[in-house]
C-alpha cells in the first residue's frame, strides 16, 4: 500500500515476510483495515518483503537451529533500514527470541510483538491471573513468555496435546499450509480447552498462525487473542516505534592513521565499562587518501573538502549518530561540511577551548602548538576569542621546528615519537612559555603521541599545563553516547 498524501508525517512500516507466509499476509491485511489506517490512509506506507527462506519448513521443535532464521531476518531488516523505513514488524514468535540481537545491529526499531501483547493483556487480566500459552516447542522452552509475563501464572498444554498441536500447525496439511478447518482446527480447539481446564482465563498466542483460526476459536467460546490485530494496533501508535537504537560513533580516520588509533584507544580508556558489551559502537573509515589539509590551506593544493564530506556521508549511511574527526587542521573545513549532514560533527576545537575555561579559568594565555595550516585558518583563535582566552603561537623559526617535528624525515607522521621530533617540540613549547603561556594546546593529533596530557609539565623551569584535544574529544563523545 503506497501513500499518496498525508496531513502529517508519513509513518513507513516494513513487514518481514517469509517466516510464515499466510500469517504474514494476515498481518498485512489487518494493518490495512486497522482503525488508525482507515481514519488516516494517507499517513501510512507499508512495505512487505518476502524472500525464499530455506529453513521455513523445518519444524520449530525444542532444539531448532535459529542461525539461518537470524541471518534472514537481519538481511530483510537491513534492507528496510536502507529504504528509509521508520520501524520493522517481525510477525514470528520464534524470531522474537533473538529480536534483541537483531536490534543491536540496526538503527531503526524492530517493534516488540511481546510488548504489544503484554500491554493488551494488562487491560484484560488482573495481576496473578492464569494465562494459557499456545506456542511451538521452541518458543515454549525458550522462556520467552516467562520473560514478559513472569508475574502471571502461565500454563501450557500437556505433552500429548502439545505434540498434536505441533502436527496440526506445522505438519502436512496443517494450519500453516492453509488448512483452517477439520482436524487441524479441532486439534487446536482441544489444546485451548486443556488450558481452560487448567484455569486459564485468556489464551495467549505463541504462534502467529493462530491468528488464521482465531475467529473460529472465539466463536466456539475460547477467549484467545489475535496477535496480528494486537500487533497491528501497536504498530500504528506513536509509542510503538519508541525503541532507541544503541549509540554509534562515526570516525573519519586516516588524518593521520596513527592519530586515529590513538583516538580510539582514548575513547575506550574514557568509557566507564565493566565488560566488552558496555563500550561504544564505533564505525571507522580509515581514509589516508584524504588530501593533506595543511597543504591546501598553505599552498592551495588539492581541496580535502569533497573527500571529507564523502567519508562523513558513508559514516552517516552506516548508522553513525555523531561523527568525530581526530584531526585539528581538518576542523577548518568542518563548517562547510556540517550543513550538508544529518548528524553532528563533534567539534574538537570548541570542546577543547571550553574545557580549558572550565578547568583553568577565562583570561588565560594559551599557547598553540599546531600545523601552520591550523594556525593560518584561525579556527582555534576564533574559538578562544569567543571564550575569553588569548592565543599565542610560535614565531616563524619556532613554527618551522613544529612543522618539521610533524612532517620531517624523522617526524611523527614518519613513525617517530622520540629523538629530534620530540626535541623540536620541547624547544617550541619552551618558547611559548616565555611568551607567557599558562596552558599549551597540543593542537595536532600527532603531538600527543610525543607529549602526553599533563596538568603540570616542567620545561626548563617553566611549569605549564599540556592539553590534549584528542582526549577531550574522546571524553565528549563518550558523554554524548551516555546522554543519548
């Protein structure tokens, strides 16, 4: 169903088909005829995607292997994500046993069918009521219903009724094949009666195929819920798509390569995690072919803007919620790129300046050790001016030492962190101290590979604070992830 007009924002829902063709088709039908859609048909856009799934005929017995099913569901969900879908509907109870695993890899919500069912039951049953469950062997033994309805008493069919139920649903000429009357329906009815005999006031579906015979069972006096109607109602409510995907940090890498690895290490070091799974998701494009930023600013060589923008767009497409660029000089190009992105670039320079004001106070004289391109762009000067800080930079001869320490034959970009490159930096740093600097910004991401962040660094009798923008960027990215 394709929307042609909409008074409000269009809600685009993807439906994973192929896991039970008839049940999936039934869900689509009940979505189209739901009250919310009929009242505002221009608002809803549904995409139903079904591909051959090689294990669809395998019985969902207790030890069923879910690997192929997981991969199939992920591939269809990823296709929906790439199509700009707002949320995914997954009409399959067995697949909801691993829904959380799929959700972790997506940036759009997979609507939780069990949450939909739970909310519906809360309007119908008192706490402590007995609920009967009609489910496959796999779902029954997975603990799925215990996770969502553990505060209710749950009952299941006995072993004989369960075996007959599995055959009626999934066997030859069963409900899944479209045989909705006769022996299959009678077998399902008897299983529901056994649940009522155990005190169940409501029968909950644990098989989406139950929706195909739900009307007949209700007419026979069974108080059984139609999961497709419940799920359709849930999906067309605003709160149905409120799941927030896990934060993912995008990193423009390769500017330079070693600094990128250093930055990632600082993100890990500044994340308050007790185990692997509590660390941030990061997607990195290590692109050393981005043209040299300093060469462009100083000598009008190749403009890096296009390469930086293309890298940012690929990170955006990969699901990044924010982008970090661990390169000071590259920030001279950030403003012209940001307006063409949907996600924010975390500005390392402004965050560093704000951190200096917070830690050392306004009115300080701050020395800047950076590439000549960064200095020429004045990006640090402008940020400092707004914050009430005074920036001093090395004289011509001392700036030549800084550039050689970075780009020289035995410089940091060539893989050196000791020797002449370090000596050159220390000479330039001492010069800035003599100009009155209280704080030094290590304003090239290569410099912290040689001089580490320090609140009290001694240089020939001068005591100065060394501030590492890469560390500050890492801290801000971690804070952003936790706030999000």
